[in-house]
């Protein structure tokens, strides 16, 4: 009788442990997939941004043909951003592209007739809206990464995560230049 009771307790313990393992593993898989999905959403917005940039550059070129260096930097930064692999490389490339776009808009400020051009205004509005969506997507990605990284670091999930090969995922961080205050001169 005592052996039967011990067997039942051991069986229940093993069963609960297996259920815990399955639930923990499935939770980590779901979180990892959310991270992948949130990165894909950033990618969608970045693609939209890349598609808008050549149109914007061509519109500005018509008014500011002598600003060749700015156009080359924007084109080069766009190319590097498109070809970047991984979160860290993508973050650096995007920060470089953002800086190049700021230069492009600074050039546009010097041409009042360009600022009044409907095509330019429309492209600028679309790019601004896309930049807002990218910022939101980055925030959502970082929130999702935080949940995943926390889940694989808390006890006892960290043991299961380590055993099952779940690794920490890097955040999408702002570059050095983006952390500084913007100087506005009149």
C-alpha cells in the first residue's frame, strides 16, 4: 500500500514536471516567433522607406543639382541599409540613412520653390509617416525582445531555455548621433 502511494506521488510529480517543460518550451517558442514577427514588421516599413527615397531624391535633384554629395550619401546609405544583415548591422545602417535624410531635408530647406512643390510635399509627408511607423515598430520589437529575454532569464525557465538553445536577442538601439539633441539655428 505504501509503495502504491509513493508510486502515485512520483507519477504525479513526473507528470507535472513534463507539463511544466512543455508549457515553458511552448511559451518560449511563441515569444521567439513574436520577436521574429515584430522584426518582419520593421522590415516592411523599411522597405516602404527604401521605395520612397529614390523618388524624393529625384524630386530634390531637379531643384538642387549642385548638391551632388548629399545625393550620393543618401543613395549609399540606402544601399547599405537594404543590404544590412542582423539587428545590429541593420540598426547602424538605418541610423546612417536617417542622418543622410536629415542632410537631404536640410538641402530642401534652401529651396523655397522645392518646399512648395506638391510632389515633394507629398513624398515628405509619406516619408514622415513611414518614419513614425518605423519608430513604433522599433518600439514594439524592443518590447517583444524584452519579454523574450526576460522569459529566458528568469528561474526556472532559464534552465530550460539554456538546455533547449534559446539565446538572448539584441535590441534595436539608436546610434550615437541619434542620442544627441538636435541643434536648430535661425
